[in-house]
């Protein structure tokens, strides 16, 4: 699959031997949970990749910007401070400086009945492995999304628990970071695809996420929809932005009806909100085949 993305670097085959590319990050100061966007203008060599933050990504051509673009997640557990990303191509490399800003997310104590039992149930059934395998399954295919994403509900979103919140359950015996946003959604609300994609997983009765849909948007970007009451799609099915995926509910580990919505880039969760505002990654308006 890597070849599919890297082949696009042939759009501008390297004529002369370039030693310095016209490359820049959209922003040099990014908080954990955001997306590093690198644009390369002018001639670009074959085999160009962007590496750093425990990831490596190929470039795709963005017709809207007339340049090559690569995206990396800034993982939620990244400590603040200077980092270096590397543009690499055969025989060369070029450093790009990045500063990771402080963690802006709140800490919350919430009580969830039956947490321990559900965690053990999920572990027994290998659900963490199932999700990880899905999130990491298609890192190098071309992007399928077009333009900004849409919140996956039919009414104005109300965030009941924000992305990145450090959660302490019950008396603090178990805690982790919230990897998505919780949106208010009464039982039976219609849940929609946030962007064009392919159904990666549609499963009932997972111990933590309940009835679950994952969509593959290409280029290692996956959206996740948890705690549904009904599923309306099947694995492998192509879906368009706004298409019905199912109905909301409170299946799995959930204190009440809501939608947990999550975006993963190259396996790392990122804050969904900037993607809804069209800021996170300036997704391609079109994609040349
Ligand atoms: Zn949640």
C-alpha cells in the first residue's frame, strides 16, 4: 500500500539533485492531540517521507494547494518541548523543527459502574488488539476524504466530555485519557459518516465500545463511532459523508446514551474538532488517480 502514496511523488520527478526542499510545517507549535501538516512545493524526489513522533508517512498531492502534503499525529502523551521531524529521501534528509506545546486538556473524575468487570471482559476477548489492528491496518493508502469533515449527528453538537480529558474512574483505581469526544445523543439518534470512507469494522457487543463502527478514510485516518444501539453498515461497504451508519445508544462501557466519536491518524488519536473546522489537515479537495 505504501507504493500507492509514494507513487504520487512522481508528479514532480526530481530533475536535478535536490539537497534542500522547499518544505514547511503549517504550524511549528502544536499541542498533543493535534496534526503536523508538512507541505513541499516545487520539485520533490521519489521516495520522500516525513518521519518523527514515532511515525513515518508518505506524501500525497493536494490539487487545491498544488503541493505535496504529509500528515503526522502529535500523540496525546507527547511531552512539551522541541522535537525534530525529518524529511527523508534516498541519500538525503532534512530536519524540520517542531515545538510541542503544553497539554491543554482537563482532568475529570467520573464514576462508572462495573468498570473493572468490563475491562477484564475486554481483555479476555482481545478487544484492544482488535482495535489496534484496525487502526493500524491501512496507513499508506490514498486519502478518501474530501474537504472538511462533518459532526456525525443531525443536530448541533454538544460536547459532554472533551477530547484528551484525563479520566479518573471511581476512586482512581483505573484511569486513562479520553481518546475522542462524547457528544450528547439521545437513544436512537441517527449517526452519520463524518467523511467519505470504507467500513473497516462493524461489530456488536464489544465490552468497552459496545456496538461499534470504524471507517477507513485512507492515509491512515480512521473515524470511530461507539456505544451505538443499531448498526446499519457492514465491513467493506463504501460510505459517503453524511450516510447513516446506525443509531446512537449506550452499549458497552457507557454511563448513559451518547456518541463517543474518535479520530485516529496513523493509530494515534487526534482532536476531532479542528477537522470539523477544516483546519487540521487541509484535506485534499480532490485526489488524482
Ligand atoms: Zn467517550
